[in-house]
C-alpha cells in the first residue's frame, strides 16, 4: 500500500528477458517501490493501474494478432 512518503511503480512484464534495465535504479533512486507483474501468468484485468504512481508496460516481440499463442 502506498504511504504519503513512498511511490509505487507498477510494471507489466511480458517476457522474462525484457526488463526495466536502466530504469530500475533510477526509479529506486527516486524512492519508488517497484511491483513487477508477470502479464503471462497474472490476471492483469484484476489490477487497478491507477493505484500506482507510474505504470510501465514493457511489452515483447509478440504482436497483437498473435492471441492464439499469446493470449495475454
């Protein structure tokens, strides 16, 4: 839960090899708590993205037309 002195960054990750990279230390330096959500395994529809201060969607190589192999 966010307190007045903490910031929340919500990250939707779609592939293990695609990470925050250089963004992670910057977010941490600015006091963000980072929650990484594995979009391939968690129900992202159940998450309120407006509850976080920052929303980052990492994506991946899959295309929107590939719902048969990537239903997330």
